[in-house]
C-alpha cells in the first residue's frame, strides 16, 4: 500500500463533468487515509452531486489492488486496480477506467475515461489542491446564503439562494406595459432580463418560466408568443414554459405576467 501514499491527505477543488454539448463544474472535497495499520486506504468524496466512501485494499494472492466504492444507497461492484508509472488505475471493465495521479506541482488529479472507437475519452476530472486536516469536515458545514433583491411592501422581486458552486434565482411575477398582449409580453420579458441581471445571471440561465395570460386564446396567443420569442431571442434555446390561462391579474390593464427560476453555476 506504500506505493499509494501519494493519495493520502485532504484535498479540495473542482470536479469537471464533460458532455457533448457542455462542461459543468462543482466544488468537491476528498479525504484519503490509511487504516488497519496501513494495510488499507479509505477515500471519502463529498460534493453537491455525490457522496462516496471507498475502500482500497491489496491482495497478495491476486497481486492487485481492489477498489470498492459505497454510496448512501448502494454498494458498487469491486474492481481491480494497479499502480503504474506513478499512477493508480482502476479498471472497471474493458471500456471504463479511473485514474489517480499527483502532478509535479502537488495537485491531485482524478479522472474517469471511456473507450470509444479505440480512443480513451475523459467524462469527468477532479483537480484538487491540498488543504488542512480539518478542512474536509468543516466544508460539510458550509452555509446556504439567501439574498432578497429589490423588495417592496408586498413581495420581493428576486430571491437568490447560494450553496457551494450553485446559485438558484427565483423571480416574482413581472408584468409588461402597452395596450396589447404582444406589447406586454415583450416588455415583461425585458423585465425578467432586468431581474436576472440584478442577481448576476442572464436569460440563458433560466430553467423554468410560467406565463400567465388573461383570457387565453390558444388560436391567437400561442402564435403571438412564438412571434415575440423569435423577435427577441432568435434561435436561443428556451427554458421549459407553462402557459396558464387566467381570468384577471391584479389590474384590469395587465394582460400578461411572467415568473421564472434560474440556476447559475459559478
């Protein structure tokens, strides 16, 4: 087990997940320790996406390491591992592997790969820095922070909630101006953009919108919605929408109201 001593320590950094369309990143903490007088290693991973406890052992009979991860809900199949060229490699199967290494500048790298058309492609990578021994446990107590943006007497226009690398943004109903539904929809969209900017986000960060329409007429209002959307946003990917027909809003002059939720990955 001495060959894997480079794993030992407390580490914190960023976990990157690679997909065809984009790359996401979240904060991750890892604690790696010897147990049983140095005859086994535990590896604990905590992030907003996963919590894993892994046991690493060495079999003299099989002349290989064994990697056994466990989550809160299940225990995964044990996989063989080997040490080569300063790296610890876990071979899940012929087309999947996990590699651990320590760089020359002291970073701890962990990455998963899949074999596709004869080429190994990364699907995630953790890049970690050493941290004090008490950091791993204190990081789990990280607080959720909430900010009220532009509050008025009856409500708050925007509330943002932050935890680790994520900011959730909740936008109260925004109405537009003008004499027609089309004019009010367009200006209500502009109001949504303003509220997003107040929270440090943009329209592309929206993950959900509700559209309240007085006296909703599917034959006319749906075409109007697509017309305004194309004029303002072109071929931008739009968030999930729900159309809700209602009898009235707080004022008889108001015909359209929009609310939304956004998620910002920092």
